C-alpha cells in the first residue's frame, strides 16, 4: 500500500505541487498503519529539505524528529544549512541532554 502513495507523491513532486504534495504525505500517514510510517517519513523528510519554503521544511522536519528522535542530528544539520544557528543550538542542547 505505501508503494501506491509513494508513486503518487513522486508524481506530485515532479509537478512541483508543494501544498498538494504536503497534504498527500499527511494523508498517507493518516491512512497507513504506524508500522509503515517510516517508509513515508523518510521520503517526506528528504522532500522537505529540497523545497524552497523554509518554514514548511522546518515544520515537517520537527514532526519527523518527534516520530524518529534519532533524526535530530539530521535536523540540526538542516538548521545549520539554512543559517538558523539559534534553533540549531537549542536542538543540540536536546541531543546532549538526552
């Protein structure tokens, strides 16, 4: 089942439909059982890092970190890439405390 979602999402990504793609990722996460979420989240995070809307990207990656705390360092790298050093420092503190 996630294969169908991912194929449709890839189609939307090629069409450059940011809002429609984001909504479809969210719909896939709602429709699929939690055991299959990792397949969707990995693609969702990669896509979020590739779009030009920083606020949307940050929001998606924050949600991904909530789902997969091991991705926090990846989120910190993203924050450093976009120049959000303050937020990166706060996230780094969370890593060192945990």
